C-alpha cells in the first residue's frame, strides 16, 4: 500500500511538472507578440482636470488652426462653438465634442477617425460651426458632433490612419467577433499592414472609449461617421444585408442612407459588410443603431469646398430624418425599435 501511494505521488508530481512546462512553453510566444509591455486605457486615467479644461481646449483649437493652414484651409476650426471634453489623448489633446438642442430625436456625428483621410476633418468642424448658427435645424432634436476623434493622428508631421499608439480605431471596438476574428482578419486580409492594426485587445484606446461613451450617454437614434476616399454611403443597422423581406421598421431605418443620398446629388449607396471591431459592427450591427458611413470621394484637401456644398444638405437630412430608437431598459436585452410618431413621419 505504501508503495502504491508513493508511486501515485510520483505520477502526480510528474504530471504537474509536465503541465507546468507546457505552459512555460506557451508564455514566451505570447510575450513575443507584445502582450507584456502593452498598457490599456481606461476613462479614468485620461480624465482632464476641470481646472485645466478651458485652457486645454483653447490651446488645442489654436494648434488645430495652425495645422489647418498647412492644408490651406483658411478657417478657424473651432469657431464660436461651445466645446466640451472630458478626456485627453496620450498626446494630451482633448477629445472635444459639442451638443446642440435638447429634443429627443438624437443624431451623433463623428469625423476624423482616420486623419490621413483629410477631407472629413474640416467638413465635420464646418458642420459644427454651421449648426451653431442655424438652431432651426435641431429644433426639438439633439445633435452631438465629435469632429476629430483621432487628434493625435492629425496633429503630427504626416497625418496617419492610426492613433499615436499605432492602432486603427475603427477596428478596436469590442464587438462580439473581436477575439475570434480581428487579429486573423488583420493578418490574412490586410497582410499584417500596420495601418490596420486593431490593437492587442478591444477597447484598448481612449479614442474608442470616447466614442462608446458618447453612444452610451446620448443613446443616439442614428450615427453618421465621415471617412474618405471610397466614394459611397454605406449603411449598417436594422435590416442591413437581410435577404428576407424587411419589416417596416427595418425599411425605415435602412432608408436613412437613401434619404441622405437623395440630398447629396444622388450619391452612390452600397451594401458593404462590416469589420470585426468597427463602429458599423459595434453600433449598427450589435446595438441596432442605424449607422451611416459617408465615404467622401478623395482625401484631397483642395476638395473640401466642393464636398461641403454637395454633402451639407445630406448631413442636415441625417438630423431631420425621423427614425427613433427606444432602448430596452432591461439589461442584456436587444434594443427595441419603434418608428416615429405619424406626425413626424410626414417630414420624411
Ligand atoms: Zn476611414
């Protein structure tokens, strides 16, 4: 008996040693991918001290103005808009946004997610300045504009797609497929091109958390994000990529894209898929918020005037389009939708 116990003990010890050595073989390969030195952002460690906020935004706007001149955009980007910010980036730029109106129907607009796509940046700032002068557009409505989501990618010698930590913010959202698909998609579909790196893990960037914070706080009925240079409008949200007959609610949500197109010289509408970690996936696919990606035709900084004239009516239409969304109050329940009241439907 004693012999048997001893043999058992030896066997268990051997198993333990083997399993430990198997783990110790895995760890170095994980470390070699860079897990060890990577820090992650939380909202808390990027908070701007309230005392510094005013100065911080003023200095930032000044820097932006200087940077705008490099591209011969002779305008004051921030203008007289009342900007807000809670967080700053690793390069100490405040993540500014502004809120117009206090009605229920809410539209959220993002610009400058990929700053090497230059044209959306002045268009988004102009739109904020335009709204400040035209309150009639958002009477009984609410509009949130975050014109430059990735300031660190813009305020540098050569604007980049990624942020200052080398991460593509439109691949960094924590979508359900992120862990299964994101890094594989990057390696196999993008040849591990550093311009498309989704991060070592999702929601690792303050600029991603900033966008999520605005979605969570304002619960928008629709989102518009401006990019370039693919030259189309893409829709993600209820009714997207469905082969079956759409419900009336899905049809109405999806029609937002066509409604914007109509007001933008019948700009092309496409039905593209979304990516692991993208805003279209996070907000449109998973949270069922109609999400429009407006892809301007080029990134040529000389085209801003032309694009402004073409897309201003479409952006205003995005605000006016009467589709509202009711979030479920129960946790872990999919969002529910209801078409707007019959009265507002007349405005379509
Ligand atoms: Zn882009």
